[in-house]
């Protein structure tokens, strides 16, 4: 099975070895909804007869979240999933996962006054334990808000640490060798 959905963002979970894909859409009545799938990245193979690579990805539904139009996703060192998007009133919100007997569920972690629209990116920096958001929001045809924020979920705060030159669709913090050596989930 090929991937048959359009994903806004993807995030890799080092704890479980899973790749998560995020899709968001409206349910037909204007109510936003977000769905997360795991993507089996280990099932691709080479067909011995034709020599062609067969991308036999499998998708498994993990969770849906009504009321949030998720635009970006990331996962921290504990396996917590972070979703950033807008609620049904267009306000920016960050949601986090928690484990339950039903699997992963989500709760609102914080609201943000900074607006959000179009492609965004959020990443957990495994080297310093911080959560970063590359904001993009058009204010007119030629003007955009493009800030790099650090989000402090525990305190419910965020601060700008710089301005970006444009829309950032793939924010990623590479692992440093000392981070890999100090934590068994990366090995």
C-alpha cells in the first residue's frame, strides 16, 4: 500500500522507533479535525524480478483530535507527541499526548497569542530539551510574520529567539554525537 494521504508534517519517535504522519482537514461542517498515523518505514523492499524498489508502506491510525486543525507535529525524548495548530475559533494552540488505557490521547497544553497559518514546523531539540516553532503567518500578500520561538510547555510561555527569512516547512535539530552516546534510545 502506498501512502494514500497528504501529510502536513511527520515526526520520528526515538523511544518507539515509529514515524508519525499528521493530516488535518475539516469534517465537512467547518469543524477542524486532526488525525495521526504511524508509517511503517521498514517495509520497503526491492522486487527481485524487476529490480525496482517497492515502497510498501503501511499506515496505522493512532488518534484523532476534533477541534484542532494541526499543522505540525514533533516527539520528545519521552515519546510525548506535540501538535501545534488552530482551534475551531482560529486561535493557536499546542496539544500534548499522554498514555491511557485507550492508547495515546491528547490534551491542550497551552494557547499562544502568535497567529499561525499555512505550512509550519515544530521540533524537539534532543540535544538541549527545548521545543522550537518556526512560525509563518501572512499579514498581506508581500508581508509575513516569520519568527523562531522557543516554547516552554511547563511554564506555558514562549519567546522569540529570532526572525526567519521565510516559510519553514522542515525544522530539525540533528543529534550531536555526545547526545547519542549519553542516551540509549538513540543507539
